[in-house]
C-alpha cells in the first residue's frame, strides 16, 4: 500500500519539499510535525495512514523537540495514552533546556 501525502499537509511539513517526502522513510518527521502543529484533519490523516503501533513506537523511539508543553501532554496522555515513565518530556518540549549527554 502506498501512502499519498495530501496537499493540505504542505503547511505542516514546511521544512521539506512535500513532493520529495517519502511517507515511509520520513514517518518520524511527518508524525511529529502533525502532532506538534496540525489540526484535527491532519491528526485523522495520521491515524488513517499509520497503525497505532507505528505511531506510538515512532513517538517513543524518535523524539522531536518541537512540542509546546500543552501539545506534548495532549499527544502523550490523550492521543497515545503513554505513561509518564515511558517518555521524558525534556526530549520533546521546545521550552525545556537541552539535554547534553
């Protein structure tokens, strides 16, 4: 099954050419951008085109520091129902200080 990116995602996926985005290879970028900046139509598209497991695993294993604290909490607790001990919000919330390892 091939995933087609709708044109209404162009404003959400602004940092890349939408015609060059590969929905499989760029899954992490797409999911995080939509969760951080998208609306209901964008969220519905993500859940229609990726499985719940793909979305959850991508969110957990490939954090992106793009979220406001409010949007992060909504995605973590409401959309994905991920317990607090599974993810560290410092890796996601853009207003939190960077973590240097």
